[in-house]
C-alpha cells in the first residue's frame, strides 16, 4: 500500500474520552492534489473536499474503524478492511495520475 496518489493518516485520539473510544480509530485517505476529480467519485462514500486557507481543494475519505469489541481484538479484520478500502479508493484515483502536474 504505497503510492503517491493516496496517503493514509491515522487518528487514534479523537473520541478516546468516550466509553468505547479506545476500540476505534479513524483512517483518513488523502488524495493530495489540488485538481478536479470526476463527479462519480465525489460524495461521502468516496471523496469529499478539504479546503485550505489559500483556497486550494484537496480530496479525502474518512473511515471510523473498530478494531476491538470489549476484550475481543479484531485488528486483523480491521487491517483487511483498511487494505480493501485503500485498493478500492486507489483504483478510483489511478486514472487521474496522467493529469497530475
């Protein structure tokens, strides 16, 4: 899972103060280019914008992933989901690589 097209960031602190907050983490998939993307891959199921102070728009997808249910650890399933989601999103932005300057 290495590519210049799609970067992954993890947030393990947000929500940690909730009763089951230690059972979840957030994964952000970032398409780090300020460019238009096809309408078919826009929306909450795929990519939404992040606007910066200098009026650039970048694209990201956020997933909350549960890796623990009480005392049962589901880290393997969480990692499999993460890899599957990465491949799905990467295949959507791959055709855009030719337009990156």
